[in-house]
């Protein structure tokens, strides 16, 4: 987990009270919480020193070993008898031990914090004193943190100033220079701050970015407006990332008209204009009822352990299968297409369709970048060798690394080949010739151009509740099952895929998608299911 605490105070009243420290803290808090960074943030803005200390200790001690922890302070830093004190609205300079926050206490808490990666950011005057107390020369841009008592994997400090230097805030910026530049590097200008171009901003990247911006400012500034060159102190191995690490992707839902949310996938946009979306869960009975209106619901066949029964049952009224939150079953490929067509028209989207096998595989595995983060596939299995479906709505304990639920082990899910998928996008909308994709249909599927809906290839992915998942392929061609694409098996359902205009997504999400990899049009017939 990515955790942070943001503390900011304009300091005690008087002519030296800061104007923008609390505002800076609010901006940094919002940046850390944004999709760019993805931190859970404890708020400590405009509070007393005693409350700040308690919140800081609580945040540091709540971390687990696998966490990344960032602590930030903006405000006054006062040097007194060799100690650095952070000042708050209740601080009395005659009683600093009682009413201020001693930087040594912060360092001790950071040392005791269990998080594997820790970052301390101080935007205050005299910030370099936390490194100077180790006995290192102030001029060294990188302090060896083991001299401060740190022996864990990674601890890094970003300091706005050195000892006897004053961090600066400017009326023109309505902010402190250091924090304003930090926020730019975490949000709008993160690509420029990403010095090594790995798609994320590390502490090292940010230190270089802050130093460069300070140097450029000073080259043009009057003497009274010169700002300190920020300091980076570091110990440990590897990198700590302030924006999301490479391969990490923010979860984002799209509200769909049938009530089943769509999840944005970390793929380069289709035609540079549309995000790939896949259903968070299989389409439920409640969702199917919306598209059917007053028309009768699906009819399904149970399996008796040896064969599929010839008699069908009404899915919506069946006690084992009819719950609103259960996946709808007994679905033919035609049923799936009809629901997708209804959903496309309701939302005026360029495409809603059963996914391609490639898109479904990506949703399961998350692509190469996510394989280390996702649970092993057997942990995602709903249940095997059962007699009915499991409700999918709110089953967050069965979600994978991308937040997608029940891809394996609840119901088999219909998929269509690439030609059908593009037909849903271009053929139905009349965009085929305009977009230059008509050759796909003419060359590979002439029946599509002729206006028929007799598509050639359909697939089932994922396995169903009847199956022993560790013993079967989780990809089956539709023609290979009893009844083919028109079968009405009680363990067959579907989920939707869609193309969503990028204009409907937050700016941060659009920028992250722009650096994502394109979808690879190659699907493995057999995927690993057990660990």
C-alpha cells in the first residue's frame, strides 16, 4: 500500500507568519491522492504540534513492511541550540520542546517505521539540519543515511533548504517555490520530471527536477528572490517512486447503462481516441432484465453429472440461478450480442461487444507488467465442482490486480474474434469504409460485408462452476461444445467489452493511457490456472 501523511502550518501569529504553507500542504495532499500518485493520505493541515506528533506517529506505526510511506511538512523550521524545530500555530518560541515538533522525533519515527520504502519531504528553513546532525558536510548532495541510524531497505529525504538557508514563498505563485515545483512534478509536468523516462517519477528524478528548476529560477531572479538548491539525502537500494511505479495502474470505473460497471484497462487507446473497458463482473440477471424489458428471460439447461438435460428452466425465476446479483446464464452468443447492441445504443458508444480472446486474456493476466502483482490464478477461482453460480456483485475478495471479478470459475464467458469485434465497432455504425477497415471484412469475412450476422468464430473463456478448473483448458471454441454457440448451458454467461471516448476520462487517466502498451493480438489457448 502507498501511505502518506501531509502536515502543514503557517506557524504562530506575528509578522513572520507564513502565507502559503497550509495551502502548499493542501496542494501536495491532493497531488499524492491523485491518480498520478495513488497514495492514501492522512491530513495534518492547520493543527497543533501535539496533534501533528500523534498523527505522524500513528501513520508511521501503521505501515507494513511492503508499504511505501511518504511524510511531508510545510512550514517554519527554526534552528535552536543545534536542534531543528518545526513550528505550528500554537508554538511558543520560549517553550519549543513543549509546543514545537522536534525534527529528531520525526527521524526516530521514520527509523522505526516498518515500510520498506520511506520518504521524508521538508519544505522549511534550515531543513538540511536533519542531515547535518549526522556529521556529514552540508555541501554533499547525497547523505549516507546509515550514519543517521537507518539500516532498512530504502530511506530518502527531499529538503527545500540547507542549514542557515531560507525556503522561499512568493506572492506571484501564491505558494512556496519548493512545494509548487514539487506539485508540478507530481501532476501536470510529471513527464518532464521523469528524468530517466521509465514512466514514473522516483525520488531521484524529483530531486534532479527540483534542483534544475531552482537553478533556472535563480539564473533569472533578483538577489532577494534567489531560492536554495534542494538537497537529496538517500540510503538503501532500489528506487522509491512518488508517482505510481512503472506497471502500476489506477483503478477507474465507468458507469454502464445496465448497472454493471466497466473497468478501464491499462492499454494504449484504440485509434488514439478510445479507452478499452471490460465489465467488472459477468453480466448479471438484473442487468439482463434491463435490456430485455418485457421480453422473456433466458432458458437454461442443467448438467446432471453425465450429460446436459434436454429440459430447460427459466433462469430469472429459478432459486439457484435467479438472484439479481448472480451472473445471467443459459446465454447464447446471439443473446450476448443483443444485450451489447442495446447497451451501445443506450450510451451512444462506438462499440459494446463480447470481448476478443486477447482482450479477455489481458483482463485476466493484466499483461506482463502486472503478473508480479496479481494473485495466482487459482486464487481467483470462484469455486469448482459446484451446482450453481456465485453472486458476483461486491465480491471484491475475488477481484484480480486490475479490480476485475470472477474471470475464472463462475461462468464460461462468450468471446468473439477480432473481425466480429471490429464489425461491432465499424459495421454497425457505418464507419467501416470511412475508417479504412473495410478490407478486414472483405478479405476475411465476406459474409459480414454482405450484411449477415453469421459470424464464423466464437469462444468461451474462463470455465464454469461445474468444472474442475485445474484439469481443463480455459479456452474453448464455441463450436466444440454441445449445442455450439446456440447452446443454453447453465454455466455459460458473458461480460461486455466497450470502447469509451477518452474525453469521458479524467485528465490523469488519459495521460497514463497514452504511455501504456497496445493490445497484443495473440491469445494463448492454454493459460496457467493453478500456481
